[in-house]
């Protein structure tokens, strides 16, 4: 018996044409948001190059995005690449500067004024840019904090519920102390990550999960519009902004809770002889609400101990630079349903642990430092 080969996703001619139309809409939005509408839309297209995410060509007035980047499905990187290449266009066509190097003073200033990443590396536009923090002698390196959190979450594997919960609370307290002590240190680099898969509809459980990360895991979250290239549809994805170590923890927590909520629903169905998934959304929302209630109770204990997290203005500013215009929407809650109450009871018992493997949609981020 031979193992079937994994078929790479294909960008058909139809999907490519739809992606280019979507690129036009995003180009116009970015032009208005970051360049005051000063740019004229160039010829947009898809390139076959493997060593560039995108390219602005002044002679042909064209802006191309790598086919590989589109197939990867990371629309956040596509948008950041657009902003980077549009900054090149702005320098050439609006400022009229053609005699400087590609990433010279005019380009760097244009990017800096608009919060655009001016670096030419692939990593800088895929949400994974990292720069080691500059620590003074005796300081604990940020990754050491993540390592200690991972060890504490390993202790949360204990079969003793009290020991497991104590380990989870200790991990939370450690990250709280680290962030409070670290907030005034210079050169704390901010970055972003897209968490989970882009979906056409944001569920209540996903919104509550975003609130959990925003309130208790030291990142700022926002739902952003994306184009699902290989489906030819619009969608939304959760974007988290923060320091590298906080993003690593937030990504882990997001995957852990998503997987755990699904498992709890399966167990609830089996225990109660439920055949249909009619109440699944309400139950999952309850799971997230129950876990959030546990975290809020623990945060109150930390507050009474004099450890209060007031937020990070640098993260807020970073998110504002990436998304200058945002809006808040209200959604109906399912909190009055029995399924929500059952989910809330199950969620309140969740203990954050280390070393989760596998999800219904593929792999899961592991905190293994």
C-alpha cells in the first residue's frame, strides 16, 4: 500500500482573475487609507517569481504579486506587500524621485510616515518578523519567559485538578509579571499574526475567544477582511498584534481553546445522546464564556495582589498604524439558551495545558520551548 501524494492547491485561471479583481479593490482602499488617494491604479497581475513577494515596475506601471504568496493563502502578507510596493510607486510617481536606491531615504521616510514595513525580507511581510530585544545585564531574555510558561503548562498535565489549575494560574501570573516589568524597556518590537483560518462568518465563540486574547494574553486583536484566494470568496480572519513572545503564547492559546471546545462538544453530544449539531454554536460560545469567567476571576486575584495590567500603548499604536480606520459592531448573544449554559459549565473547568496535537482542520501550534 502506497501513501497518496498530497496535491498542492491550484490557482486556476478563474481563481486568478477573481484574485486580481479583489486586489484592485484592496489597492483602492489602501490608496485612500495610506496615500490620500494620490496614486493611480497600475496594471495589477500575478508573477511567477519565487524570490519576490511583489514587484512595482515604474516603466510599465505594473504591480505584481507572487503566485506562490497567493496560493499560500496568507492575505495579510498580500496586503502588506501591496503597501510596500505602493510606497515605491508613491516615491516614483507622486514625489517624482527616480535617482535614489529602491530602499533609499525617500522610500524609508514614506514608509515610516505611514507605518509601513520598509524591509525587503520575506519574513517582514508574513507576520513573523522578529528582532531580539536589547536587554541590560541581568535581565531575563523574553524567550526565557515563554520557556518558563511552557514548563508550567506542562505541570498542568497533572491528574490532580488543584495542582493543574495552580500551574495554569502560575503561568498566567508569570506572563503578567513579565509584561508589567517589560513594558518600559526600549526597542520592544511589535509584530502581528493571523490566528486560525479565514472564514466567511465569524461565530460568537470566535468573537469571545478574541476577547479572551485581548483581555488576558497581552495582545490587541481585530477582525480583518481578507480574500480567500483558493475559494474565490471574501472572509474574515483574526489578527493579533503584540510582541513576539506574546504572539507565540496567544497563537498557542487560540489553537488550544479552539480544539478543546470542539472536543467538549463531542463529549457533550455523546453523554446526552444528541444526534444533531443544531446547538453546537451556542455550546461553543458558552465554553469560551466559561473559560473567560475563570480568567477574570484569576485576574481579580492578581489585582488584589497589586498586579494590574493596564494595557500596552505601543501595541495599541502599532495596531492603529496598521488599521487607521476601524469600527465596532454589536452582535446578538446566545447566553440565554440551555446549550450555552452547558458550554459555560464545561468551559469553566478548562485548564490550559501544554503539548496539544492535532485539530479537525490540521495541525495546532505547540508551545514547546
